[in-house]
């Protein structure tokens, strides 16, 4: 049986890296490279933290169970990570959203549903972990 300590360490490092990376590029963590145009609220921090931890757990499990990977788990975790990024990211700063919906469309239609993306994100990441564990 494999020692799980190495995989726990991988998961912790990935969680910290994901939190730092996502926090910096969404300007939740103040930096000189990016400026956030909308205020950061409490739920942004909660979803960032939960998403980062779940990504770390998933990656640790992924490397622990190398030969037993599930396509459903990979797709669910990837979708959960992307939706998590859309949840705590600044919608007005997202050039792709502005190009597709326009400023009025983003503020009218997208920003009100961002918290729901967070719930779906956590659910998808949780499902990816669950599916990976049961194999």
C-alpha cells in the first residue's frame, strides 16, 4: 500500500498555489499587476478558499490513484474549477464576458447569478473528489 503522506503534501501545496494564483489574477489579493473594478465581498473569499482546498484534494487524489482515473471526475473537477474562477473573478474585468454580453449584459444578467456559479462549482468539485475516491 502506498504512503499517503506524499499525496497529502501535494494536495496542500496545490491548495496554497491555487489560492495564491486565483487570488492574484482576480485581484482579490492586492498586487501591482491587476486592478479589480468591483469590490470583493465575503462570499468571494469563501468560494476562493473552498475551491482552492477542493482543487488541492482532487489533485492529491488524482496522483494517488494514477491508474484509476475517471473521465467523469476529471470533467467535473475541471468544470468546477472554471466555474469557481467565474464566481470570485471580477465580471467587469473579464474581457471575454464583456465582448459576449456587453457591460450592461454583464451587470444585468451575469453578476446576479455569480453566487450560484459558486454553489455549482463546489458541487462539481465535490463530485469529482467523490467519483475519484470510489474507484
